[in-house]
């Protein structure tokens, strides 16, 4: 009898920790589900999905496949529609796409005792930044200061902010004037690539007036930004990795990212131990 199959796809993919997280959860849930990994290029995505047999239940997607999965999905949840990114695909006659990164950020911050904020600073303007902006809006943030190496890339975030009723402004990440006198915010969310090292002339003023820090990076840890935060509250991207996976597993199990799993406390504990 063919087992139910799932996997994480991306390019590159060897670094992904999703197989360990999902395997730990399915053991607790008593499910004989196989979860693997596969390197898939963006141009090959649609054909690869169409080539799957009925034993396949779903896919987790990482870069550069989130936009491809968005286009492939026949139905999408609200977070996917807002961000244009799907990181979870529930297969079947009508493939359904979800973005669990947004909820993963919200859940990781809530676990650290941060459930609301009024102002925030968002570092970076790439794909993860859109999910972070939606997460900030869900938390009640009304104003977001985006800092990016190329502020022109933040135009999509400014437009998304208008849809979310969030005032978004954009400035160069290393701009001397903007960087040296940042306004004080309640929360800083960094979506910069792992291993990014910023000069102290940039990090020190951001840390001094940046409130709590959520850094989507987690390897290496602490990041150079987290190390500059001193005694301030710092939340690593491992929390997002864990909680977005919990929401994925909810989708694969029963189709609803908001509905808890059976024995979910035990599931999360097993997943955390696998990190």
C-alpha cells in the first residue's frame, strides 16, 4: 500500500530542516506519512507538480517557488493573496495555496510575549518582507519604516501598506542621514539574507531605537544584527520556522491553518526538540 507522501521543494534545498520538523510531528500524530525534499527549479515547477501521482497530499515550498506555487494554486487563502506567495500547497483536484509564513511570524512573536505594536521598522524588501508586513498589520501596527539597500524595491511594500491601511515609508538601509537618526519604534523585523553583516554605523542607531527585534535569520546565530541589540528582546527566525511548519501540518492534516492539531502541545514539543 502506497503511503501518503509530502515534501519540501526549492532550489537550493539541501539545507532545509522541514523534513525533521514534519517527521517529528507525524510520529506524535501517529501518521505513516512520508516527507522528503526535492530540488526543483522555478521553470520546472508546474510540470513537476502535474507529474505527481495521487499518493501526494501536499508540498511545502521555499525559494524560488513561492510565486510559482501562487500561480499554480486554483484557490488561495487571504495571506497568499496579499503577499503573492504560497509556501504550502494542498494537492487534489483543486490545488489550494496558503501562506503560513505570516502566521509563523505572528506566532513566534506571541510566544516571546509580543502580541501588539503601533510602530515598526522592516529591514529588507525581498519576498519575506511582504509576509512580515502583513504580519505586522495583523498585530495592529499602523506605521512601518522600511530600510532597504535599494529603496526602489520597496514600492510594492508601500502599495501593500495602502491595502492594509498601514503607512509605509522607505529609506536606504545605509543612508547616513536616515540611518543615524532613526525614529523610535516598538518593533524591528529583519528579513535580510542569512549571514548579512551590517556596519556598526548602521546597526547601532537601529538597535538603540528599534524596540524588540525579530530576525528571520537563524543560521548563523546570533546574527550580527542580533549581537548588536544588546540587552533588548531578540527573537530568532527559528520560531518562525517552527510555527509556520505547525500551520502547514494543520493544513495537511485537516485543511485549516487556524484549527489546532490533536495533542498540539505534544506535537510542538517534538518539533522543537528536532530543531
